[in-house]
């Protein structure tokens, strides 16, 4: 049954990525690094507290629950999608090649936007570190472009090298966040520890709808486990396990860390600090409970956190590009891999050149890296990924509806339907509160939001020719 339903592709040797390069732990590291826990917690989570109040930790728990519901159908369908390509492959299997084509191009837009926007954070954060510790003044584009070169090199060397580097960087992020959170808990916080954040009176306030915009964005990348299918050892086991491991870790860790920082100040002061010192909230808590040296370490580790995230998304984009080139949606040259490292080297060069071009363009225009580059690129990225999750949920429903003899079909179909409703709702919430992501006017928001469905529709209408290397009977 599995073989008859699986989407198989025959790939030429010069187009094959390194098989068996990643196990469950390696794939999990890729996904967790893409999430950039330290950057998310120190740089973005205070915004969720400012918007949602002390109920923000419940928002992260709720977002994790929605993602877990989506993951049930995502994992159940994994065994029937042997072709790499993640969202593209899933949507194609469930909704056909036109929808798959749209999903593939939208994934490229979304992940490129997220990946390149990270260099804005890198440039700004590196500038702060250089000024603070060395008294050196540099333009933000200089460290950003150096970051592009470093990420390209690590991606070029292959996915196994990248996984080892990401493992070290992720461990450093997790340790410093756990150290601060643990110190707060052990010292009893500012007013004693309280679970009031999870009480309905705080978790279900009107502001929580806006806070969920930030919470959902914090889980970006967990679904990219399937991108590494062709490089995974025993993908039918490692991909689902990595998906579950990444989601559980992020859900528990985010919830705990955000709850702990609220305890660090107490309910009333936490809201005022989040509003007054949004970008410095975690540094203030670190100084108060662990000492100034930890705050300084956090400022440096923000740089490695962004680099780790950029590398993880760089790898994701390259594998999407490689897969879509194999499908005929992009030029065939982009499917080439390095003969030694077996990395999608041509795609990596193109992605890095695009990153450098975008950074240079914003720098020449005199744009603010945070208020312009980050917003303009990250907003369609976040919206694009969440919309792709909703479309994928629909594809899973369609697939299990058509194939009536699949194991556990009724249960999977039921959960997938719930997931479809929840992911559609999440998409609506993000669109409705786009101004929170951007801080921009209505016209800018309309362009940034409109770009997402426009790219999907372009891909849907522009159906590509199928490459000869593929089995022609795989239209799904």
C-alpha cells in the first residue's frame, strides 16, 4: 500500500545530495537552530508580553498546541511523500501539481525572506557589540555581508558540517537562556513564583490575539524537517521523530523562559518594562539575577544565534531550490550538487548572491536595517510559511479523503480537519494584525500581505514541464 501511494523520483547521480548524512538529532538541530531561541526570546518575546500581558506564556503554549495538531497529519503523510521538497511535495500529493507549483514558489519567497532578513539583525547586533566592547564603529552592512560569506561556506561544506556547527551554537543559546531562567526561579522571582499567566483571566484577554502574531512567528522552521528527507538516515523514522522533538522542545522551552522573565519583574513591573525597554528586557533580567557578565555574553551570543538561524534557513532554501529545479520549476543548473561535499552548491551560490544583493541595495538606499529591511522581508516570510501550513493541512485532508484504505485514516483525517481550521485561523490572525509585525502604514502592509497570495497564484498558473529524471506518473 505504501509503495503504491508513494511519490518516487529517479534522480541522476550528479543531482543527488549526500544520502544518510543526518540522523534524528542532526535534523532536529537544523530545525531548532532555524528557530533561533535566543534571538526570539531576547529580541522578540518581550513584544508578546507588551501585547498580551502576563498571559503571554499561555500564547506560546497555545501556538505549540496548534502546531502539534498540524504535525499529526504532517507526520502521518510523511511515509507517502518520498520525494524531497517538504511543502511542495505534500501539497502536490494532496492537491495536484498546480497547487504544488504555487506552494513551491511561495516557499522560496517565504524562506528567502526570513533568511535574508536575519542579516539585518546580525548587522545591527554586531555593530552594537563592536561599539560596546571595542569602541569600533562600522556600517551594519559590513558584518551582514561577512555573515553571508560565512553562511555560504558552511553550507557549501555540506549538511553534516553545518549540523555540527549548529549543535555547538544551539547549545550555547540554550545554556544561557536556561541559566537566566533557572536563576530567576531559584531566587523566587521578584514577588514569589506564580502561575497566574495560565489563568483564563490572563490567557484569554483581547490583547492575546495580537500576541499570538508574535507567538506563531516564533515557531517558524519546525516543519522544515521534511526538507532533509533525501539526506536522512531512515527518513520514515528520523523525519517524524525530529519534527516531534523540535516542536516539544520549542513549546516547553519558550513557555518556560517567557514565564520566568515575567516572574523576574512581577506582573505589574513586567508589563511596564516590556513596554519601556522592549529590546533590553532580557538583558535587564540577566543582570539582576545572574550578573552583568551574563548580559554581555547574551549580546555576543545573539550574533551566533542569528548566524545559526541564517545557516539553517540557507540550507532549507537551497534544498527547496534543488528540489524545484529537479521538478522543472527552476533552471536545471540549480539542481547540481558539489561532487565531493554533495551539497546543493549552485543553489547555495545563487542564494548567497541574492542575500548580498539585497543587503547592498538596502544599504545603498540608506534604509534602517530593523525598521525597513527586517520588516519588508520578514513579514511576507512569516505570513507565507503560516499560509503554506494551512494549504498543506488542506492537502493532507484531501489525500486521506481520497485514499480510504490507509491505516488510521479516520483519526488522521479528523485531526487534519481540526488542523485546517486552526491554521486557517492563524493565517487570518496574522493578516489582521500585520501592523504589529510591520509597524507600517496601510499601503505598505497591503503590498507585503498581497505579495504572498500573488506568488502562490503565479506558481499555480505557471505549471512547469516535468523533468525527464522524474517518474511521469507522480502527479499526485
